[in-house]
C-alpha cells in the first residue's frame, strides 16, 4: 500500500537538545532549529542549523524507529560536533556567501575574515600567504574535508588548493592552537574546506546534474569551470546509496601588477557510498599553476618565476552507531620549480615533496558524553636540488628521479631529507543542557628532531545560561615543526639553519556571544580576547642593513581583542568586525628587519552589506581597512637603499552585482573600486580596480 506522507510544513524550535540522536526524527517533518549564532568571521554569520531532509521516514518493520539527526559537523574536535555543540567558536563561510562575494579564489574569500591575514604579491589570489591572529603562514593547518594539505616544504605553497569555488559547500575557520586535534602546523589555527558531497545544483532530486561557468575582464583575464554530479536514484527518503562528482577549472591573466602573468587549472573527484552500517568516501585532486613570482624572495630579483603541480588522494571509511571507527589513508605530492631569474638557470631550484600516511580514530557516544582516541603515522619526504642533505652516492644504480615529470634526460635531484611523525591523541567531550567541555591530549614524536614524546594538552569550555548568551574559554598548547625551507634554504639573499627548534605556544581564549531580536531585526554580537605565549618562534630576519635573511628562533607573545556584529532585517544583512593585535618579544636579540612574524596586522576592520535591488538583482559590498605593523627594505632599480619604510594603512571597497534565475546567474564585480594603490608586502604595489563579469548555468 502506498504511504501518504504528512505535510512538509516546517516546525521551528528555539532550543536544541544537544544530543547525538534526536527525538525530532519521530515528527516526520522538516525540522528547523531557530537559533542564531555568530562565528569568528566578520564577513559571515553562522547559518541556522537545519535538519531538513533528515531521512526521518519510518520503516515498515518499525514505524517508531528513531533516525539519527544529520547535524552539520564543524572542525575543532576529534568527534563530530555541530556548531551548537562545539565548545569552540568556529567561523563558517557558507555556500551562499561564497557565491555573493567578489572573490576569485579561496584566498580572496579569507581576506574578509576578521581574524585572518592574507598577504598578496599579486592579484587573483595567486601569490598569497595566510595567517591567523598575528601568526605566520607556516603556523596554520589547511585541510580539505578534514585531510591535511599543509606542505613540509614551505607554507608559501600550502594554499594551492586542488578545488575551485564551485566545488565548495563551506569553509570553516578555527582560530587558536589546535595541535591536540590536528597535530603539527596547527600552531595558530586551522582552515577546513568542505566540498559538496554530490549534487551540483540545489535540486537534490536530480540523478544527474551539471554546472557550467565562465568569466572574463580586466588584464585579459579569462576563466571557465565545469562540474557534473551523479547520484543513485533514491527509492525512499531513507534510502542509502552512492554519489559522486567531477569538476575542472582553468583561469589565465596577464596579471594586474608587474611580472604577475599566470595560468592555473585544477581537477577534482569526490565520491561516497552510504550504507546502513557504514560509509565510504574518497577524493582525488590535481592542480597546476605557472606565474610570475614578483620579488617572491627578494626585491633584488624582480623577474622571478614559479611552477607548481599538486597531486592529492585520500580515502576513508566509517562505521555508524554509538561506536564509530574511521580508518583513513592519504597521499599528497607537490612539484615546485623556482626560477630566480626567469628563463635562466641562475638560482633555479627543483623540489618534489611527498606526504603520505594513515590514521585511525575510534569514538564512543555514551551517557557521560563522547570519547575518542586516535593514532596517525605521517611520512614527509623531499627530493631537491637545493634543500636537504647531499645524495650520498650519485653514481648509484638507481639515481634520483628527474626534476620534472616526463622530462627527457637532464637534471636530477641531488639532495633529500625525510621525517616520520607519530602521534596518538585522546579526547572526551561532556555534553550537558547548558554546558560543554572538551578535554584532550596529543602525544607526538618526530624522528627528525629527537626521540622523546612531546605532549600537547587542551581544554575547551562553553556555558550557555539561556538562549541569548554563550560564554566560552579555552587553553590549548600548539607546536610547529620547521619546514625544509627553514632548515636548508640558501640563496644570495637567504640562509637556512639546520639547528632550528620546533615552535611551541600556549594559547588562551576568552569570550562571549549574544543574539537577540530587536523589533524586526535579528542581531548577533561576539567579543573575545586571546593571548598566545610563543617559545622558539621561527622567522627570517636580517641583523644589519646589508645582511641576508637568516632563519632564527625567538620568544614572543601575541595578544589581542576582537569584536563582531551582524544585523539581518528585511532581506538585508550588515556585518562588521574589528581586530586589534599587539606583540611583545621576550628576547633581547637586536634585529634590523623581520620578514614575516613581526609584520602583523595591528588593526583590521571589515564590513559587508548585502541587499536586494530589484526583482532578481542583488548587490554585495565589502569594505576592508587594515594597518600593518612593520616595515620593508626599500629597493630602487633592484638595489637596496638600506632604508626601512613603514607600512601605511589602506582601505579597499569591492562590489558584486548578481542577477539570479532558477537555472542561470549573471554577475559583475569590481574590486578596489577606489583604485587605491597599496602594499601587502614591500616594493610590490597591489592592483588598482579590477572589473570582471561572468555567467553560471545550472542544468
């Protein structure tokens, strides 16, 4: 007999039960949890947690069987917790916010995160360094669906993601040390990119769907992308099955500044199989990028050039129920070719970095909360013409590989190094109606540095006295291993140090959030303070005006405050945020010039406004003002003047217009509308106004 389903009218609740299994499943309706929260980003507001299409239809065998609520899990803990359960505030950039922003890359999106610093050497997110809360680009972990992409070669290349914006479901930003969960490199925080699992369009009933896009504009910029998704036909709302997607993208430009011409492309495969008792997921990606690396390592060589290729594969499985076990394997290979002077062998380097390993996590949901244990082995290896130890036997029967894939004859790698990282971590999360506590510990050993186990504890607390207030506090100890560049890099302008120590920090956070309804407006506020006590921090510094840059350890503290506000009313959304950071060095070494760690954003202000105009036409404005502490060594005609110039504060204003229809979208955007010339890094003026337009078709 054909079953008649009840009405799809939504039932709205103002509280969330904070349990892993929800009684809402018995209602057989769409369930919306009407709680407004604010995240760690000034440019976004955390979305309402929805359990729409939660596969709640009863089976014929047991109409009263309760289905697990499909919560949206976010980064920050070993066990999956929703935003409302997590004891740490995690910022989320949603799919809708990605589409409405005037951004051409993930790096461009992160500029609007109030606690994130994105330093560029050119436009379009090609040459970007990403850091959090006054740290450096090497002090964060970058994840793709929870799998680490960070490179032991250098953090300069870590943000070469093998996905395009059309692949992304959301981006999660976790501020503060997270080593007890993510291990090495999660010194100052983590950024997790979550891709779409199946559908290419919003119509989840489609078996086959596709999405096509194209754009062009200033500086002979052109780009195109395509995405196709296939899913098993669902015989009922509760049916399981498989889904997958394949995407590809390409972009090229003459560049908006001197020596910034580029071309880049990527391809990405994502798949999953969902059964009653287990789930299997896999992903594979490829990216390539060639670009003019304007003064990448020194303004004395303005005609530098870079080529990168990345291959990435991971696969995992997970059981379901109160006890969950998840094994996972991963492999990440990065090729890099750097030319100090383009089209010449002078100062040219070749590198191949491999990261592969496996991890397993087991978790238990029980009356006292959720308990998890995990273990990971991670092997990191580099083959290089300049980084690592000399190859012992160049005449061996099996010589090192050629320096570039499919190269005929020619140069081979001559140096290498490797290290194995072993880690075991454990965590328990206590979930009560008004209180959440997560306590964890990581035990880590790395074969490159010493034979001792090092321990990194952490505790996160959150108290919710009522539906309006949330108070949180956390302490976490973080660490970061020196990269192979920190240890070995040597050039006419840089000198590495094989005696570098691992960085460590003690990270404290304290804050509160408030949400309320004022007349027809929904308001969310967040305020927090942080203190990071750093030991043996790594930076590249000059001791005198005519010195080269040396990699060195030093002790320094970062502390600051952050405030954010979001107002939603009548289809409009206004968001604003401010961060203040101050540093205090605890050593007495005299330094003439810091290249990274001591050049931080002392002040940053971000404001965004999105609103409808008429019919299907809408607008999104983005304003950013920032003031960087530090200075750069002024070069004239590729020669150092020996004079330091302080960074000046600057502001940018961006606008994006969108005409949105059910199956297509037209858009136009302009970044830096005021055509202001400014510096993120010394001697490299950033682009003026850039205008682009495009179309997106959904089939």
